[in-house]
C-alpha cells in the first residue's frame, strides 16, 4: 500500500467497484425505488428542479452560496452532475459567463458521470477535471471527480494521487474517504479476519479528525464495505448477521464508538449525514442491537439510502423496510419518500 498522505488521514457485480453509493447507476433520475440523491437538501432539490425546467441561474446561485463548504459543494455538484440535462444547461451557463469556476467544476463532474456510464471518453473527463482544478486550485471537487474515475477505472496510482490532492485541500473530505475505504476493502486480507488495511485507514482517519467530525463513522463504513466484498466474492453470506461479521471485538468497538459519537456530536446540517445514519442503522440491525437501530431509524425518517441496504443482495428498499420494522416492532410497511423530492439517481461514487 502506498504511504498515506500526511494528516491521515454498491450494488453491482463483484468485479465492479462499489462505494457508499454506486458510481454508475444507469437508471438515472428514474430510480423506481425513489431514493433521492439530494439526501434531504431542500436548496439542492429546488435548484435541480429549476435545472430540469431549463434554468441554470438557480444552480449558479446555489453554488455561489455554498462557497467553500467543501463537503456540501461536492455533494451538490455530484448530484446535479447526474441529471441528463445538466451538460447542455451548463454549457449555456459558460456561454453567458466564460471562465466560471463553478460552471467548469459542474461540467467536469458531469463528464465524469458520463464516462462512468460509458457515454464519454474517460480521458476527456480527466482533462475536464484538471481544467476545473486549474481554475479553482483550492477546490477539492475536481479531485473528487478524478478519484471517482480512478476508483472505477484505475489505475491505482491515480486513485492515491487524487486522494492525496483532495485531502490536501480538505483533510476531512467525507465522500473521498468513503471512496478510498471502499477501494481498500476489496484487497486481500491478512491472516487474521479482523486485520485489514481498510480498517486501519478508517480508524486512523477517525482518530486524527476533530472530535465532531463525521469521519467518526468511517470505521463502521469500512467494516460494511469489507463484508460487501466478501459476500460479492462468495467468501461470506450476504447477510452480515448470518456471517457473524459484527461479532468480532474490532467491529463491536467501531460500532460502539460511532454510535456514541452520533449521540454526542451528530451534525444535523452535514450534507451526507443520512448516509452515515443508514450505515449505522444497517450495522446495528446486523449486530442484533434493535434498541440502537430503532433510535437511528427514527432519526432517518424518510431518508433511506440505497447503500448499504443493497449489500444484502436483494431489493434495498425492502431490506430497509424489513430492518426498520424489526427494530421498531412494527408491521413491515413501505417508507414514504420525501414529498418535496422528485425521483432522482443515487449519488455516484
């Protein structure tokens, strides 16, 4: 494994990479299960709806308002980049405002998404990301685009270079850490089942981040991603409870630390908080901790995410509903999507 940068700190066929949400979901904005990539971000939902009507100005205002909130900026741009009409609208924006760093970054991530779905040459997407990075040297978002490409297409040295550049600009980058942990989880393990470099990186990142950082949940994500890979390659049952995946000392410690962090520090305003909550609820359910899982399901409300529930091998919406019903002691009933959210794709990772 290459040396880590200083300061460290899905649902597909086994041969294809995963992450906290899949990078190349071909269903686009017609996901029949209603998972909303915006994750409850009402401002993003409104800008996305305006873009669908041919108006790019609200997106311009949204990104200008987001400023250097790097996790939020990355989240918003990756969501907008998946819409089928984004490229045309952003090119109109660039005609009106040549050299806009926000428009250039959004265009670059749009081309990344197109490359991951086979509709763009990867080298063109890489060039677009480098152009965006040149316009805004402090912005980690173009490097997120390069990390997405390297995660799916390689080569591995580019994965580590993009991660290092991203962390240089935002050491606690949430999306970037999820991607690198998912990639590491697919490597062969040491002799002992609880020894793995994905766990090592996740624990180191969590320990070196500030006390209130959502990276405290990253070790749980690492264990979930590791089980995803083991199940996908036939080395473990798809159900982590049946596999005893959360029974080991290291896994139990990670789960307890993440839940304690949530009780004390949960960030209601973090743009990807629902993803962390779903990972915690998934793990608590698999670990046989219904009381903790129930508290998390109450907090999640309608904001189910496709990952990690898709790791069980069936329909992720059904898996979420069944786990929620067990934890709450309720009949299994359908969750209701956010009434303000139009159907949307999952965030590509």
